[in-house]
C-alpha cells in the first residue's frame, strides 16, 4: 500500500490534511503522475521526490490548511532555476483537502486495501472534491483526459499482490528484512528455529515458525518470489527442489557460491528438474560487482536485485502503470 494511504488515518486524528498529487508531468520530473503526498500542519508522509518542489508543495498545503481554503486547486511548477531544481520539466500539482471527520471512512478504505480491494478516485475540473469508492477489481493506474478547462482525472490504488517467501532468519536474512522494511514487498519470513525471530517486525513482514517449510512453497501463490538462505544445505536443497518443480516462481534466489550451485544443479537434475528450470535459479545471489561478504552488503545487493525484479513484474502485471492522455 502507498505510504500516504496507510498513514492518512493517523494524520486525520489530529485535524484536517491536504493530499498533494502529481496530476501531470511534462519532461523530466522527480515523480510520476499519481504520486501523492499527505500533509498535516505538523507532519507529512510519502514523497513527491524531495527537493525544493516538495518543500514548496508542503508549504502551500499548510497555508491552505491555515486559511481554511477547501476547494481542489491545481498549480504549475517549472523545475528550472527559479525553483532551484535542474530537472527541466514541468509538474502540475493537485491540492485537495481531506477533513478530519472523514477519518473513520479512511480507516475502512485502508483496511479494504490491506484485504486486497482497489481504491478508486475520480475528480473533474470544477468539482468540490474527489469521489472515492472501494472496488473489488482493477489494478493501479492513473489517467488524465479532457482539456485544460474540462479535465477528468481517474486513479486506482491497489496493493501489489505478489509475495516474497524468505527462508532463513540468519545474519543475511535479518539484514535483508531490515533493508526491505517499508518497501511494498510483502515478505513471509520462514524458519524452523523457535529463537529465530527477535524484536518487532516491520509492517510488511510476517514471521512463520515452521518445521515443514516446504509446505509454505506448496501453498504459495503463482508468481511468488523465493529466497532460500537457511542454516542447512540439505534444507536449502529440499526447498530448491520444491520451488523448481512448481515451475511458476517469479523469482528464485539461492544463497551460495558457484560451487554450491554446481552441486545443487547436479543433484536437482538427478531428481528430475529440467535444465531450463535450473537456469532460472539465481545463485550466487545479489547484483554482480559487489564483492563484500558481510551480511549488510549481501542484503543490499540482494534487495537491489529483488527491486529490479519487482519493477519488471509490476510492469508486466500492469500494476502501477501510468496511463496519461494529457490535455
């Protein structure tokens, strides 16, 4: 879920808030159309890309809150020397009030999104505010149509539905969870050891204590991502076999060296795994060129690899794809 959507109910507990959304961009810009920032008098959450544009947006949103100005407003920002940014593009920002008395409705919308629903937003030029509805279908998208005086903006927000199954809560697993905290990757973190999970977990992580971790593979959704880094090579091998025999992994990474890969390929082939499926197994894991072997460095390299896969998978799923017909 977008950070602003998750945080908005908490902001509204202390008063009205402003949603600042990228309505349209021309040329180079820090964020895409549809990116949204939630602003209260004392806090803000999510980002428009930082820099002076975001500073100006927050200042204007707070001025609107202080003045009581309520109707939606669109402002044009040129990302040049006058704004202290060198992107060179143009951004149109939409400012819209969200009243504190709507907090309960936003709590329900946030919970619906966590349960897999889609939040739809429609706003037309001259309207008093957006129409928000919860729908059962529809992936994330942004569409602007019409002319300068009769534009119509439609958005859909949906949490990304693919999941990462992370097997192993050792040093690298612990570091990886810290690195991916706050990302939109939903992580199911699995280990058979009772003392494996210590301390509070990030909101996007669920810990699973299981003596039969291969059952987690059996119940995973098609297209899920898998990372295998347990404390036992025999368990790694068993999990790799269960993952590869399914044949529908979106991503499969196995921690280890080139020699471990060679041994595993030989054993997995003997158990009937086809060469093309073995070729899809990533081992060693992590972006090439990062030679450090400490857990944090490995975790950062693996996280970058996962985010690269995520972006490609989201595009393939049409999740987060921006569809814009500019006025």
